[in-house]
């Protein structure tokens, strides 16, 4: 219950009205927070004498910063959560589950909407290679109503802080500050940022010398762009530009044929195609695009840490993606259907091959000499 203040505070009737409004806004408040904590924070905001607007401000803060799903209208459908991941040399899984391997050297925006912006900086993995990996990452959470102050998180190689740039670990001094917080999962290796007011979870890791990024975000937040004319480079939404994409199927084919070997006949970065396959199989038993990206990274860089980057990227998918049927993405999904032919297609293919062989045979060998008869197929 909400406890009144001493002399000079609101009357019992005013307290009652505030309590009614509070409970109307939060019918399940007892399930959302500890009553005493909410009570103390509310009265702390109104402990000094001032206009009645301060009471409304405190109540609006509660209303605007409740859990994202609970802030939706009761009759609205549950939010559709989407996932984007960026890891390795680098590989991008967009919010629409497209999977791409990109060059994107330098600074590139992954996310840019009215709530937050994410930018990565990618550097070449080895001299002369078009493959790059993320060495810096910056996330800006924008000022949001009474919930959170603007906060910036910056990470780079060998510096994965467990706090925002100003040293804080939450959204500031406002009533909804704890709806944005940083949690250090593994010191120097994994940090999670939870932005409950927008239903968003971000995972940042350092694997070897490079960073990985993964996010779970409601579709409504994904599409809350401010300037649609300047969203083409929003990689998580639109993917990499066509001129920045790498077709690793061609790269793989060259590796299989041995064209990736140096003049001495040995692999340029220490892995043959067969050895890379075997190494990636240790952590990624399913030959999906996470497995293929692992193989690509080992062949292009020789850095065994990229095996773990692909592994953790898939672990993040399992943690953040809302549809378990879409955890794995296969080459046929990314590059067009390579599905096995149907039974009727197989029969037609066999028949065509048979007719072709028969035609060649009858044209090159006289009937009497070969002992065959002309066959008419209707």
C-alpha cells in the first residue's frame, strides 16, 4: 500500500485518488515489482514541496517504463521478436533471417532507429584479404521520456567494459532507470544489455581478437525508423550492399579445387578445406550456414578462434531467436532452392538421360551390326 507523508503532505483523499490511478495503470503491479521499493521511489520523488505535476510525472514514469509487453494494449497481439547477429569475417544474419558474408571494412551502422543506434568498425583480418572482422562497437541508447537518459556503450578489442561510457550500469537517475541495465556474464568475454522498456536484449562478446554482436528486438522497434530516406545502410534491416557481399560458395569451390594453395603447395593460412571442415564439425555438427561460415573463416584467416565465434553466434540464436524452427539457416535458403528433386522430377530426369543415350547409340551403330531394333516411345 502507498503510505502517506507527514504534515503538509497530500490529504487522505488525495492519496486515495493517487492509489486508484496507480492501480488502474498497473492492475498486476504486485507481480511486477516489490511494493515497498515502488512506494519508496514514488515518495522520494515527491518528498520536497512542489506543484502537483510532480505526482503525475512520477506516475507517468511508471506507466511509460513498465515491461515492454505489459505496456501494450491488452487486446493487441503479442509482439513479434526478431533477431540480428554479426560475427566472424564478418557474417550477418538480418532481422528477416537473410544470411550474408560481407566485406564492410571501416565503420558501418547495424541498427539505427528512434530508440538506439549500433555501429561497428571492421578491420582486415590478414593483410591483402577482403575478409574483415569487428574490432570496435558502439551502442547509443537515446533519451526516452521519463525512463532513461541517453547512454553510450563502447567496446573494442581487449576492452569489453561492464558499464556505460559514463561509468553507470543503468539508465540514469530517472524512475525507469533500471529498465536499462548492463550485466557482465563473463568478465572480458561476454556482456548483456537489457533494455526492457523497448523489449530488447543485446549480447556483446569478445572471441579471440574480435567482437560479436547479437540482438533480440520487437519488430515494432526494428521498424521505428526516423528517416526512411537514410536507412539503406541499416545492415541488420537491409543487409550489406551488393558490392560489399562475398559469395563464399566461389571461395569454397576454389579451396576444394586447391586454388587456395600457396606456391609451395601448402594452405596459405594453415587449413586445408578438409581440415577446416573437421575443425568446425567439433563445435557445429549441423552443416548449416554457421558451419559454412566457420569453414570460410578458417580458410580465409587461419585463426582457430573463428570456430568459437561461429559457435557462440549460434548459441546466441538459440537464446534470442523467437522461432526455434528458424535457428538453422541452410545454403538452399540463402542462395535459392537446392532442395532434393521430387519423385516425378527424378523419373523425368532418368527418362531424358535414357533417351539421350539411346539416341546416341542408334546414331553411331548400325542396327544390323549391333543387333538392336528401332524403338518408338509414345
